[in-house]
């Protein structure tokens, strides 16, 4: 797709996504975006991704068995709020790790890679970030909004998919995942 068309497509997506009602599994049952059942493919793609610092994400460490993937955009206020919730939880519930999936690095000049790095250094230095590509977004079920939050247990099984969850939702999902 030409860059001009892709930028307009991303703009339209962002405008719709930031105003879309959250997607959630209210029962907290295992969910896969692709199949509707628990599965590891999204986790497999995520752990094979390379962060902005050049490190491969890799499997979850033993002391942090739960992985939270948050699809975000640095310019999105809802995303900043969600990252604040996750930062607070890391201090009180440290049995998980958070991987940021920046889906809109080329949205406009607010989200180019240099600005993304500056935002991360200033606002969320604890967050490891991968730039989303088509395979990763497809594996995550083509998220319809940002932020979108995915919680995986130590085996890579998705135990919760929720959009814009509050602190209690994240804590419940992490506990359900074994954290």
C-alpha cells in the first residue's frame, strides 16, 4: 500500500479505535482473537519480536510468569492512562511483565520512531516496546482499538482480552493467568 494511503487508513482507524467501545470477555475465559479459544500463536509471534533496543522479547522469566501485551500509540490519551495503570501495578503486583506493541509508529510526525523513543524515555522508561507489523497484529486478532490489552500465562495461553481495562480488571486477569 502506498505510504499516503496507509497514513490515511491509519488515521481513520485511530479516530474510530479511540472512540470504540471496549472489547472484553466479561467472564475472563480463555480467548484467542483468531479462534475464540485459548492458544499460543499470538504469544509465539510476540516473543519472537524484536524490541526497539534490539533485544528479542523471548519467553517470560520465571519470576514474572505472566506477560501483558498492550497495543498502544504514543499520541493516544487512553493509552497513556492505561500505561499509567500498568506502571502502578508493576509496583504492587510485580509478577508480570509488560510488552508495548506500538501499532502506529508512522501515523504522523507525532509517532515517528525518534519521537516514540523520546516519549518512552520521558514517560514510560520501564516499557519494552516492539513495533507492530502485520503478522503480529494479525496474531493478536487485528485489534480494533488502542489501547488493547492481552494477558498471557506462562505457557502462552491468552487468558484475557480487554480494551481499556481498569486496575481491578488487570489484577484479576493477571491472577487468572497465574501471577
